[in-house]
């Protein structure tokens, strides 16, 4: 399953909107098959903040672990935010090269 973040927005910056986005994708995630890979695609995202990422990605990482893969993370805003999240969570995201 691929989650295209640009469909949610290209400026992903507040804790509240991150939480709302996470809640909004729950019905889609419930339809995923057991063991299915969840890919989060950052293509088209211009701004990505740690607060938004914490509300959206942290619960996904906690639930799916190694089944969560992040794609198209070359944007500097995305790269820095992922580094901050990994350091604060003391966990690593699986980032597609």
C-alpha cells in the first residue's frame, strides 16, 4: 500500500493537522492485508515539520515497524525532519534509497 502525502498536502507543518491526517488514513489502513508493506511517499512535499511527522509517522512506525518504508525523502525539509524524529524516538525508519 502506498500513501502519497501530496494528496494530504504539500506543506505538512502542524501537530494538529498531522494527527488529523493520521486519523483520516485509518479506514485505508484497516483495508491493508496482514503483513503488507506500507510505503509513505514524500514526492511533491515541500515542507515537513517534526511535529506533523511525529503525529503521523510515529504511530505508523510503532504499528508497522519494518513494514513501513519511506520513499522520495530527498527534500532537505524531509531529510532533516526524519533525522530529528529518529534521534528523538531512538528508532530508525526504513528509508528507500
